[in-house]
């Protein structure tokens, strides 16, 4: 292993451990669910004459992405989209609200799970990692417990940004969804120009209170446990994980927000499935 590879591996492990420490804080953070309803981002953008883009791919399996979030937050996102238009950019929403089913399937999605497993094997010196390590890394990259998943709270979006007119992406070092040592917002393994783009986008998001998740350059959230932690606000947050009824637009708190969506035996089976997909080697 080269010195550069060792340095990258150490950085990845350090960032993931910092992320895991944040997960522990999120699990303990108080929530006083507001019951605020959802609003459609595409509808609000159309009504406001704001040019925005929305991913057309499936989240996992045959599950369509849901471009809804808490109503007050959705209105602010559209205003950010308007400001980006004025700058010559177009905001693309990659992800909005996720149901528990969607989140659980996303953890097991082959392209996502295999990427996490490959990084764990790399981190573990090429050896098969223990299931606990894979679970520990996966919980940072794809929240496996409702309490820590701001998408399940309807308070987060994953985004990309494109140049208006030309259609090319405002490049941030990688396209969404990247899982590597280049993924943290301030990764030293991207160019100065890529970092400048990340920080310019982040400044526009954070000017309206949408804080960036330090370990994913595409994720922003507000009003939930993560938002409060990142702004130093100790008060109970307004948004926790909810079940949303699209017919009535009512939200109800998730009954068991601390229960893993994929417990260790499931993660262990997914590791075996990943090796089978790769013909015995990942």
C-alpha cells in the first residue's frame, strides 16, 4: 500500500468516526414534533416561476422519489432556487422525503451497499471487514435508524446544481452519489475550484438556515436534530421522523424511531449478497 493510499485510508476512517460520533448525538437529541405538514417542491417551483430540476431515477427497486418536505422548508428551498436562477444556476433536487421503507431499501440498494462495503474492505487492509464495521460506516452514509435520518423527518434535501442554459453541472469534485474519501464537504482530495463550488452552494443554502451534513457534500437540512446540533441550538427540534399520509397530508411520529431499519443479521446477509454479486470477491 502506498503512502498516499495509507493517508487516504486514515482520512476516510477519521471522517467516518467523526460521523459516527455525530450519530450518537443525534440519537440523544430531544424532539418536540411540530406536526407541520408537507408541500410539493415541484408544485411550489412551478407556481413561483422558478426553474428547478428533479431526479427521474428510482430511489431503490421500483420506489419513486418523493419531492415533498415540510411546507415552510419547501417554500424556502424554492426561494433558494430563485436566487440560484439569478446567479445563472439551476437547483436540482436529488432527494426529498423518504418513507421508512424507502430508507430501509436504500441501505440495501446494491450500488450503495456495495460501495460502502468496498470502502470497508479497503479500510480493513483488503480483508473482509467485521459486520459491525460495515454497519458503523453505513449508518453514517445512509441513516439506518429513523431518529437520525432527516430525510425521514421531511427536513432534508440532497442536491446538485447545474449551469442555467448550458446544462453542465456546477462541479463539486464528483457527481451525486459518491461514497469515498472525496465525499466529506471539505475533503482535501478535491481541487480548489471544486471546493470553491461546494462552499458557494453551501453559503446559499446556509443563508436560509439549511446546514450541510459535514460528511456528504450534497446533503442539507434544517429544523431537525442535525440542524440544531450544527448551529449549537440545544432546544428540542421541531422535526423528527414521521409517517406521512399523502392523501390527508397529515404526519404522525414514527412509533419506534430508535429501532434499526436493518439490524446486524440483515447487514450480514447483505455482505454475503454483495460477494455473490461480485462472483466471490468485492
